[in-house]
C-alpha cells in the first residue's frame, strides 16, 4: 500500500504542478494560455489512455518496472524542454509531457490486483491521487510566489525533486510477491490479454461495461475540471488567496474515501461488494446536485461547497480505481485483467474533459469556469444517475444467473 501510494503520489509531481499556475495575461490564438495548456495536457492523457487499452492489458510482469521508469523520465525531459522553449511554442510540449503519464496507474495497479486484499492495497494508490493533487498544487503556488524560479521552470523543478523518490517507490513495488494460489482461487488469476480475450470479456459483460464507462466518465470529467481549474474556481468565489485550501480540502476528502471504500475488502461476496459500492456512488451523485442547491441558497459557504462537490466526484471515482473492475472480474470469473476495462472507461473520461474545456473556450469565453462547473455537476448527477441505475439492474441480472446455476454433483466410485 505504501509503495503504491508513494509511486502514484510522485507521478502527480509530473502532472499537476502546471495547473496551479495561472499564466495571467498570456494568450495563444485567442485562448487563455492556461486553457490551451490544459487542453493539450488532457489530449495527451486521452491518447495515453487509448494506448493503455492495448499496452496495459498486454503488459507482462517482467517489463513493468522498466516501462514505468522510462515513462516518468520521458515526462521530466519534456518538462525541461517546456522551460527551455518558453511561450507560446511550449504549449505543444505539454502533450508529450502528459503522453507517458496516463499509463502509470495501470502499471502500478497491476502489482496489486487479483489479491484478497486488493481493495485495501489499492486505497493507497487512489487516495494518493486525491492528496497529491491538492498538496502539490499548494507547494507549486508557494514555490512560484516565494522563489525566483521562472514560472515555466516550476514544473521541471518539482519533477526533479520527486524523481529520486519515484525511483525508490518503484523499487519497493518490485519487491511485492506475486499473488498466492489462495488469491487466484478467490479473485481469479489475472493474465495478459490478447485480442480474443478482450473481445470475449466485452461480449460476456454486455452493456454493463459501457454503462460503467459512462458513470466513470462523468466523475472523471468533474474531477479533472475541478483539478485543472481549481485556482480559477476558488478565485471566482473569493477564496483564491488561501494557499493551503487545496491541501486542506483534498486531505478531508481522502480521509472520508478511505473510511467508506477502504473497508470493502471485508465484504467477501463479490456481488455484495459491488452493490454496496453502487450505493456509495449514489451518495456521491446526490452530493453533486445537493451541494449546488445549498450553496446557491447560501446555506453553506464556498469552502464547504468546494469540499462537497469534490467529495461527491471522488465517491464515484475512487471505487472504480479500487473495487468495481477488480470485483467484477472475480464475480463473473472473467479472463483478463482490470487494466483493460479501466482504460476503456478512462479514455472516455478524458475525451469528455477535452470536450468540456473546448466548450469553455470555443465561443463561450464569457462563462466563468465556476459556472461551467455548476452546470456540469447538474448534468453529471442526471446522466450518472441513469448509468448507475442501469448498472444496478444489469448486475442484478448477472447475479440471478450466477445463483441459479446448479451445484455440480460429486462423482462417486
């Protein structure tokens, strides 16, 4: 858990620092430079997720450490080039800085999946993303405002600080023993996939994977937009001067998510665990709509609103990274690995993020990020609600098929 937490936390040092910088007064082709950078970053992440559908699902354990180290070093070199080139031509460099990073989650999770304690172990992985985003953005703003380091060199500086730590945590991951036979019996052995096994997995799950991909996408889009434009959103509600707010709210979200999701490993029945997680997601969807209702009527303040919408998004997002696909494979005895399904869902989320940001800039510049975020939360609650209901109904059908199977009789001599 500690190794996974550390490795993914350090990955965020190469992904999120530039989003904490506002680049005020800088434009490119009529777009605010910050928005252009975010769009290019998300596009790089989207392409990375598409590549990951193949690479992560087919990855052999012996190649994991080499691949993940190569990806991170490539990203750091791109950030150095980002500082060297300068604006506005360094915008394209962000695409290459992001391109390797989208596959890091799948590699780290492959060390953890297929075990009786996978949910517990994976909590460290996904919560690191919640904590890292807030903490690293706070660190970035402090460095940018209190040192003489040029703004465009801040991302490379933070990457250089965290690179040695990342190497250490990857070494730790490599010391984790393989799943035991008991793990394989309870959770199904995870294998590298070929095209036939990918097709068979999608065929056997029917509409469940597309429904789950929609549900994941709405949470991923909100989480990503909130992360990328958190500074602008907080400035709009008068909280932009609080340099520690990101770290504070994301820490509170992490603690709550650990409590609710981390204990799912105690639920042995896979279908029961999935239905319980769907209930948690339902609470998250209600938070997305309810927080705006309370904030709009001045029943809660800006910080509490920012906390609640973040918590709502993460109560949907975190279970996908720890429980949903892990338990789905075990419940239906699917042949393959969780990374394949996860990267299908992830690519959908990042495509949606690109579309949302393009809407923000493409002729709708008069709408502030906070207003776009309000609208997106309402639509996410509605669309996510339909996808969640459909997922529950579909899973119930699978459950009835499983429990209706006759128990094979013992052969006697």
